C-alpha cells in the first residue's frame, strides 16, 4: 500500500464522516437549535441578573412554568395538526375568572368547580374545532374572533364580579395546595404539567391518535385519502387546547386568587413564540412535546429576565416579537434546506482496499476460469415471476421463491409447470430456510424475520435486536434482513445487510463501502434477539457448516466469505475463509458432497476496485451524477462457485454474457439438480449436476429424516 493510500485509510478511519449525516437524519436533531438558544438565554440571564437562579427564584419560575408549559403544549398540539389557536389567552383568562367566581361568589365546592372550569375551556375549543374542522374556516381568523369574543365576555363579567372576587376567600386546603403546595419539593403546577407532558409525549410517539394528528398536519388531503377522519381530528385538537388552557387558568387562579382585565393578555404570542422557538413547525406535521417544553422554558426565562432588568413595559414585547421573528425565520429556512443538506452529507464513502482479483481467464491458472456451463440451463416460470432472490425446495420437491411484490410463490412438483401464491408477506422476501417442522422461515426486507407454516399462516418472529450503545441512529429495528440458516438447537442466525439504508438503496451502501451490516441470532426458545457481529460490509449468505460447529457468511462488497465458530476452541470468534473472490458473494448453501455453493451477484471491475480507494471521488459522484450513472459492479455475468471447509474453490459455473441469469443471487442443490435464483431475473434456472447425489434433499440432510 502506498503512502497516500495509507494516509487516506487513516483519515477515514479516524474521522467518522457519516456521523454528521446520521445526526441530521434524526428527528430530534431539530431540537439542537432550540436547545442552543435555551442555553444562550440561560447563560445571558445568569450573567446579567444577580441571583437569577437562586432557589427562591427557581421555585417561583417553576410554578409559573407549570402554567405556561400547559398553554404552550396546547398551542403545539394545534400547530402539529396544521392550525393555530389565538384564543388560548382569553380561554385562560375566562377559566381564571370562572373558577374564582364559582368559589368566592357562588360558593361552589372545589370538586365541582374544577370539572366545570375545564368543561368551559373544552366548550370554547369545541366551537373553534367545529368552525375550523367541519366548516373549514381559516384557523387564524376564527381563533382571532374567538379571542375577541371571549375577552369581551371576561371584561363584562369583571364589571359585575370583580369586587366580590377580590373580597372573597377560599377556605380550602386543596385549593391552597394547588396554588402553593409542593410534591417532592416541586410545585404542584409543575408536577401536573410534567405528568400531562409525559402523557402527551406517549400519545404522539406511541398511540394511533397521535400519529393521525401528525398525518393531518403533514397533508390533510393524504390523511383523508387513507381514511383518517380529518374533521374529527382537527376538532379534537382544539378541544384539547381549550381544556389545557383552562387548566392553566385554574392553576393561575389558585396561585394568585385574583382576576383582572390584563390576565392572560399577550399569552397567545408568548405561547406561539415558545412553540416555534422550540422547533415546532408552523406548517404542521412536525413537532414534539420536548420541543414545546424547551421553547417555553426559553421564553419564560427571557420574559422574566427582561422584567427584572427593569426595561420599559414595551421593551419586553418588542424583544419577544423579535425572538418570534427570528424563530419563524429559522424554522422556514431550516425546513427548506435541511433535506438538501442531508442529501449532501449523509452518503459517506470510506476507504476500502480489496485484495487483487483472482484471474478468471481460461489460462489464468485458477479455478475461476470462465466457462459457459450455465448457458443452457432449463428455465422455470419464465416471465411469470419477478425477482426470485432466493429459491428453496421442500421434502416433497415443491419449489418456492419470493417475488418483488411481496409474495411467496410455489411451483408444484414434479414438472413445475403450475404455480400458486403460497403466502403474501407484504415486504420483499429475501433469504429462506426450512425448519424442523417444515415451516418456511424468510427474511423480509424492511420487516424482519418471519415464519410461514404449511397452513400458510404468516408469523412474525422478530423485527428488532439490541441497540448498539455507540450508535447515533436507532439500529434496533431491522432494515434489511437478507439471509438466514438454522442451527440444530433451533437458533436462527441471519444477516442484516445494512443499518443505514432501506431495501431500494442497496447501491448506496455499495458506494459507501462502510461496515454497516451485522450478523444476528434469534432464539425461538426465549424469543430473544441479539447481535453477534457488527460493522460488516453488506453481510449476506448465512449457511451452517456440515458439522454444525460453525457457519459461513459472505460480505458482499468485501468480496469475501467468512466463518463464525459456534463450538470448539474458537467459539465466539470469526475468521476470513476466502478473502479474495473475483465477484460479490451472495447466498451460500450446502452441497450434497460435503462442500458448499455460493452465488456471485456480480463481478469486480478494475474501475470500481480503484474507486473504492478514492472516497472523495465517490462522494463527488454521489452528489453530481445521477444514481443510474454511478460506477456499478458488473452484474451482467452470472456465476456460482463451489468451495470446501478450508476455503478452497473447487469449481465455478458461469453464464458468461448473462443470457440466462445475469444476476445470480442464490442456488439450491436438490436431488441432483442446482436451482438458480436472481433478484433481477424473471425466472428460475435448473441445471443437472453430473456428480451430485440424486437422492439428496437439504431439509432431510439438515434434520436427519429420510
């Protein structure tokens, strides 16, 4: 290796370029900007105002924050659904007034005052929801009118009851506890807000109604087209907003026990600023409780700080307006440019140097010599299937394959002239295996590991594994499980080709040449899933060794086949078996003579081998050249190799020129024949093997039944 290559390797090993893209790809990356702004506000106030973070001041701020946080959450929920609620300030003021009037003037008990106050806020929200959701009026104008009307009602009620409210006294320990009490040292209002925040976070992240609110905010037309009752969802968000605003007003009443014409004035601007400053989108479809809470902390500290700095009354409003303007500008610009930036930095090629490719010429002196042994294979199902990535046969000689449209198709023995859809699995079926009970286990791209019984029932086995402790992206969910095999104890070992890309983006993973894949074990006895090996270069082709003490697996873009030991002195370790294949290995399966078959999905080319040593070149190519014009492996030549336990390649079968199988991804030996599958093909191939055991059936060999 030259000095420049060594330096390039070292640079890409020490500088993890992909981390930037993974950070930007996370939804929580939107929180970075509000979090930084929050830190700036905290730092500024801490420097400018003495004792700003004293225990007493923090306690008072936390009590206010409990109320303001509820109002901000109310605004955020409406915004996520694509709306806005300017009436929350007047709802807040009305709830404060009603609670005090019912307690001080009407003499109602507290247990009746609380639900009635909340119901009034819900009623205001219902009016907004009906007008906006069902009558499709503009949210801004509608809630502005509601703001004016409800504020007028508050002013009229104050004329009649202000004196009586001011002169009254609520003799209730519960009422005092709501306003002045603490729970574990925290103000009651803060605790109530925290509990509700956790509940709404679960609603938006784990529950169907939260996903529907997000969908409506993202695109109402699309949400309607998939069957979501858009009107009902929009109406519900305004009802929730009204209830939360009235709850905040109730807590304010218990804290100060006073009502005035200025109660809640400007609160809607503060809440809107907090929601937007936190990173919740004005356009809807994007937001979270965490963002609302961060924004509300920043705004509350900013407002309180400006007041304590002794600025004139209008200065605080000007400052808040400027913050809102900046927040809106950041939101618009970030939303517009985030995906452009992500597209530029997410694809992160790294340095990868492959061993020299073995010679394939007839006089090259290797067992890879070109031939045309696959040129005249028999074709099964020509034009009747799309993309049979893997093929497998049961003990009754029936032939199965997956298709691009998510079906498991069965060709019935003995002539394979008739076919039927055996099961519909929905995703992209890839590698398959047959277990001891004749169930078909299948890796489904984007879905995980599934089992298909002989009664054609489809059962999910696993779709997640343990998350990497040092991974930025959530790699617990399986993105591209692609091949598997079963050990004698029933444990299922399968490969996941990449944790960074979906099924349709496999060429991008090839372009990166990064260790994005892993080997995973699923134990049916405990229903547990764990990762065995990480950072593999597109692992594929799992196959148990004949002695069941180890298994083989391929690294497709690494052009190598490896061995993982399950038993013996090397248990738990893995080693290179064939480090220098002339092509890109895919599925691996047993042969009847104690050796193994492996498919080469494509052949190496000098240009791509050279490009793999030039990460910067590949990155520029990904940015500037259309994907269909990238450097690709030569996938127009099909090849199958046979190798033994020592990694010696014994023979090769070529379809030079790709007339029958231009992209071979799998092969199965069965009763003296070799069956061929290809993810880009529209048929299955079958070739007679002259020296193979005509009675050998893989499931019987695996499970010892004749």
